[in-house]
């Protein structure tokens, strides 16, 4: 048997075959090196700055705002501007500022002996302004706390006057309730603020305790009332002045006409004058004492009568009442009556038919009527007709406001 080729064929020498194999190995090695160099050059090639990276195929947003991103709304065009109203030819441009005035009234209804009459309705009241009937807008009865100034005359005039003034002031302080706001002011030549508004009854009495040694003999009532009204004008709401005084003005810079004008132009203030020294005055009228108001300030009987009329005018212009006690024992009842007046009033408001704010003084009148339109009749428990009195301010000044 034979293996390989037959003896008759031509055979390549053994050295030539080895060269072919070696050449093939060299070519394969060179190709491998070339491919490796090309791959390395491709990895080291610089990135093109203008070329944008392709977004990732998956994996969520590539930022730090959280796992979810709300897609942005499509940008919508802004809404068109509203059309301007067509201008009417010949009509000028202007704006309208409408002011509707409102008049507020505190009305007190009492019997002849001072007992308040509660339970009245809106339909029982008729309001007239300069004789013209008015339509009531709001109506209710108040039981609210009070805001008051205790204005006390304390001058070097007469010992009995000063004692009466202190007794009256302490009697008023005893009627105060816990929610009331009260300030204390004394006056002789000028006013002195002894206590600013407080709800502490002890602070009010402590202020009165300062009134021990009087100063000047002058009693400048008009100046003190004007100053107090001016201060109260800065406080909103209903206010009261409890005026403890002889009513005599000796040396004020203001005249009676000016203080009356100030009172008429002031809103939401009611004055309750309390006369002091009335018993001494009556005694001297009979026995002709001839005492003077102060050291070297002569004040006669006619001056006191004029003072009484002025206090009545202060009260009537503002809807209050003037009191002239003869004895100290009358004071508690008087101040209890004042407290009942203040805390049991009817608050009425209306829009005047004359809406002009021209600075004129408008006179007011309030009447009571029965449901059938006739006069209202009030009867006591025995069925007897009782006469009554309606207290309210006599008028108001329609102030002109400039804007």
C-alpha cells in the first residue's frame, strides 16, 4: 500500500512550502494591527462642536427636577385687547364721582318726668329737613357702650362750686360700665387732660383725685369746649361730653357765636351740661351775698342766667339735656338718667332729598306717628295719656368737600 502521491507526479520542494505559510501569517498579523489602529483613531477623534447629541432612547429625563416632567403647554397667542368704546363726536372725556350724603340721628323719646319710652318702631318716626319729609334708610335701638369726655370746670372761684363739681364728677364715674371709654379733662384758663380714654374706672377716679388745689380764677368755657370738640372729631363713632360747669365764661378767646358755629358743624357729639353751684346761687339771690365768681372777677345774677341759657342751647343743638341740680342727692339719679338716655336711643339715618354739600345749615324735626298716620299716643299702665318729649339735634351743617 501507498500513502501521499504517486511516484509519477512532480512534488514541490519542502523549503518553498514553509515560505508560503510564513508569508500568510505575516499578512494576517499586519491586517490585525491595521484594524486595531483604525479603531483607536476613531475613539480619539475630537467631537464636532456643531453636532447635537441624539436624545437617549429611553431612561426618562436627564435633569434633577424629579421623576416626572409635565410637558409644556403650547404657546398660545395673547388675547386681543378690548375694543375701546366709540367716542361720540362733540362729547368731552370725563369721569363721574357720585357722593351720596347720609345723615345719622340719635333720637331719645322720654316722658315729661324723664322716663325713656322703649319699643318704638321705624314706622313711628317722621323726619323733616327744612320742612321736607325724608325717607328713613336704617333704624335700630342701641344699647352699646359709651365713649365720653368728662369735662370739669375746676378753678379758683368758689369753694362750694368746686365741691359740687367734684361730687358730680365722682357720681358720674360710679355709673360707668366695664366697656365704656371715658377721658377726663379739667379747665380753668385752659384745658388739662387728666386721663386719656380708658375703660378703667379707677383711672378715672384717680384723675379726679388730682383736683385738689385750683389754679387760675378764669373759667374759659368756650375755649375748653372748642378744644374738646376738636379732639373728639378725630374719633369715629358716637361721642358724648358730660360738661360739669357753672356755665360762666370769663376770658375765652372765642365768642359765643364762634363756639355755637363749632357745635353746629360737629357731628356725632351730644353734650349733657350739669350745672354746679346752683344752690349757692339761689341762696345769694335771697340773701344778697354779693359774692364774685373768682378773685376779682365780678359775676352777677344776670351772668348766671345767661350761662344757664347757653348750656340749654349746647344741649338742644346736639340732642342732649341740661340739668340744674339743687342738692347733691339729685346727682346719682341725674347720671343714671343720662346713662339711660345714652344707652337707650334710637339710631336713624336717611339720605337727604337735598344732596347739595353747600355748607348751609339744615334744620331738623322728628315727630312720632301712629300706624294710621295720626299723632302717636302713649299711655301709662293705668291707661292714662302721657305727654312725651322727642330729643334730637336741631340741625346739621352740610359740609362742602373738595376732592
